[in-house]
């Protein structure tokens, strides 16, 4: 672009650029630089790209001709107008955490704990058949814990279940992935399977009631457990004996086993029980996965009642695994308890260090007008862990005089917000990044922050809120701020409130070759007072003429507001004759500059200027022709004059066409250009109609200034206006 921005004299710079000129391309290059990515044309992907950026002593150069050397700069941060997908950046999360000593202690505790957990996890994976990455999530689901649960929650829950009853030993030798395979569970959940299980359980209950040894309270599982207890505690070695209810005396462990095994065999040999068992087996023959589960049921027939309530069986399998670990589960539980207590202390310490994050939230809630307030839920956790804060958005409304609130997440709230509200939420996440940059800048790191239409779609309160925030940000040593906008009101407000220096305020425009030209913005204060009036009151006669012509829309606007009579001497109607090709009350073709000055002079505090009898129409055309030779890309007065000259040319030609084809052409009472064009359209060539359409499209906005706002003049390039005028000249 040929113009450098010097941040050494001021840390704030401002660029006004009409839409489609440069903002997006400009910011994308810097965003690519900040990420270390190669820039590319978003439309013509094969086009060659290159850039060279110098920021203080560092130079960053790239060309797609040598794509391996891609520069990066973490000192650059770009704030786009909006991004559909916004989250906390990793850099921000890692910067706005607890103090280093607290985090180091937390990391040390976590490292020791995770070493033990890895062993625990590996044992569970081996016993269950699950892969280690799946063990934790499966446990959380099976133990019905919250999705945010961690290993301490899992271990505590397993300990709680273990305290409630004795583990089932044989479950510890069964693979979770086999018995509880998805396809097997699909069979277990069938109504037919459940019906057969119910029949099985009912018949088993009847057999237990009739058994000499077993009953519903003392089942085969109970007998198996008791057998192990006898063996472990050497009951019979101490010459104790057991007397059964029928008087039978048991004096050895082998006698006990024979009696129990006999009773169990009798029970499972029952025809009705066997029939139900066979039906269950038959349902488990669909494929290899369920066939493997069938083999388990054949080997452990006592497992069948457990298949009626799968969620409970899952828990029983996990605690059975825990009861058979090489390292006693109670050792893990004790270590977890010590860890949890230490981490709890660290969390409490870290909670007091969340002030920086909380300040960002409070600043957003205070500055911005949106229908929600923001809260942080996991202050301690995210400050110690390398994770983003969990934000809750409390949506507020008043219905029937009653205030209502609803807690929502970002993803659930976002679709219900207006575009301005979405942008405000996006800015909230940006504020966290900017807070991180504040901290780094205070530590001596230089940063360049570039904003692209940061207040687009905001209402006035939120627009001024972000302007005030930018003003605060610019006060930080080490931060350079470059703001781009296509909104002239925003440009003027930012320049004033942030006190952006004149030489750091720019305008960017595209010339007729497609190149971007950036210049210091000439009109940074009151254009009418400092340019138009100053030129009329000056000593340069050519400038006086130019400024007199350029002042017509302003004074015509002022005359309209004054509410004068719309009679023959009305200033509004007279000045209209200098903007349109008319015959009454003044003939545009024969009017002089003195005629124009006689109308405007009373508004200019009686300034004494003599313009003689020079033709107004010829003077306007002469100035427009001069612009074709030496175009001034940011001269608003030139743009006004060219627009006036082009429309006068066009209307003059339209009148000639109408007279030639219809015999006469009267002045139009309103919207004369459009009225005459409609009459002449049928007599014009396709090329002539195109010229008229373009003049009708562009010149009204540039000529009919409303309340002295001249943003349309800034947005339309001098090259576009010169092109329109050139084509108008070719008509007549």
C-alpha cells in the first residue's frame, strides 16, 4: 500500500476503508502471521501470495514461491468482526491461571496420583477386557456418576458399593467385554429373554425353599462364600462341626463340599429349571459375540438372575474386579483420600486467585447491554487445571410483570440471540484474550492488536462500550492498537475518544487499476467549517469557486430546514437549479457563479467575494475535467463537483432526447433525473441506459447530503466517479 504506520510516535492508529476494499484481506494476513500459517487467496487459491511486514526491529517476509519459510509472530493478535466458532484459546487459559507455586504443587500431586491411577486403570482394563482409554468413561457411565467425574469420584463410589455387600467372586473372572457386549445386552433386553429369566428365577426360588441345605436366604452363592471362609479360617481343623437342620453332622471341609455340591446339582438338574435354562441359551446363538456370552452362562448358571438387572450387574462386576486386584483396593482408596484432601486445599487456595477472570466477567456485565449476565462456575478447577473456565449465561426477561431467569450454556443460548447480541458474546471471549495480552504487555512483551469492524451490528450503548474498552486498552504500555472500520461515525468517535493522532489516521481506497492506496485522512474535523467555509473565505479564487460549488448541497439542505415559503424566491428551489438541469426559477444553462453566490452569501456571514459573470455550468464541467487529468482520491469537494457535473450532463442529454422524440420537455417537480429517464428510456441505446442507471445509482447519495453527513462521498472512489463522468461526457 506504500504507507507505513509508525507506532513509535503513538500506539494508536486508525484506518477507514469502505467495504470490499482491504479490511478482510489485510487482517487475514496478520492473522495468518500470528498463527504461523501461509496466507492464500480465499477465492483464487492458486494465485501467488506474498507479504513483508516490519514491526519495530523485526521483519516478517513470505512468498508462496518459497512456501517452506512461513514466518510467525505471537506478538500479533487479530480481533475479527465476528467468528461463528469462538472458544477460549489455549494461550489465554494457560496464562490466566493460579500462581506458579500453587500450580507446581498441584502438578506434583497430580503426577504422583496419576502414576498410581495408571496401575489401577491397567488392572481394571486387564480384568474387564476393555482398552485403557475406555475404562474411565465406562466406569463413570456404569456407576451413574456425572460426566465431569474424575478418578477420585470413581474410587469413592466403588468403595461405597463394596461396603454395601460381598463381591461375587466368579464375576471377577468374567470379561466385561464378553458378558456385557452390546449385542449380548441387546438379547438380554428382549422381552422374551426377560420372560424366561423370570421363569428361571421363580423355579429356582421354589427349589431353594425345598432344599435341605439351601434356601432363598442361603443360596448357592452363600454356600460358595461360606466354603471359602471355612477353608481360610480352618474351622474343621479346630475339630468344630456343623449340624444341618435334618440332624446331619459335618466334620470336615470335604464333607461340607460334597453336601453343598449335591444340593446344587439336584437343583440345577430340575427339569423345569433346565427347560428355562435351555430357552435362554437358545436366544444366545445369533452370532459369535452373543455365543461367547452363552458360554459364560453355561459355565456359571448362577449368573442368570443377574441378567435381569443389567445396570446392577455392571456395578457388581466392577467391584468384583476391585476385590481381586494384586494391590488391595483399600490401598488405592487410602491414597485417593489423601490426594483429594490435598487437592481440596489447593482448590481453596486457587479460588482466591481467580480475580483476573472475575474482573473480565464483571467488566463485561457492567459495560455491555445484553439480555444475559455471565457467571463462572468452576473457578478453582480451571485455575489449577489446564482447562477453560465454565461460563454460565443467566438469561433474563420480564413476563407479565414477573422477572424470570434461565441458566444456559453458550451453545444453547447463541441460536436465540440477535446478531448484535451474538457479537457481544463473541467480544466477551475476546476480552479474556485481551486480558492475557495486558498481563504479557505489563511484563515487557510488545503486542500489536488489530481490530476489524469490532463494533459492527452493535447498538449505540454497546458500540460506545467497546470504544471505551479500546480506550482503556490503549493506555497499556506495550500494546499497539490498529483499528479498521468501514463505519465513518465509528471512525470519528474512536479518533476523538482515543485521541488518535492525525498522522496515524488513514483512509484506504482502491484505484482504477485495482491497487489499494492508503493516505492520511484529510478531513478529521468539521469538513464544512474547515474546508468549505475556509476555502470560500480564502484568497485563492479557483479554490473559492470550487468550494462555492461544493457548498450547494449543504446550503440547499439548510434552506430546506429553514422552512421558507416555496414561492418564486425560495432559496431551496433556486439552489435545486444548480444541482439539476432546470429552467425555472433559474435557468441552469445560463446561470452564473454570481447568481449562485447571491443566494449563498447571506448564509456566509456577509463574506465579500466577487465571482463575476462566469458560467456556472461551464465552470462545473471544467473542474470535473481537471479531475480526470489529476485525480485527487480523497478530496470530498472534488467528488461532490464531479457528481454534480455528471448528473447535469446526463439530464441535459435526457432533455435533448425527449425533445427530439416528443417535441418538448418540461422541468420535473420532483426526482427529475428519474422522471426524465423513464420518459427517454425507450429512445436510448442499451449502452446509454447503462450510463444513466449508473449515474442514477451513485450520484443521488453523493449529492443529496443528509444533515451534513458525507459518508457516501468517502465510500465512493474518485476513480468510480471519474468513470461515470467520462461516460456522461461521451453522451453530449
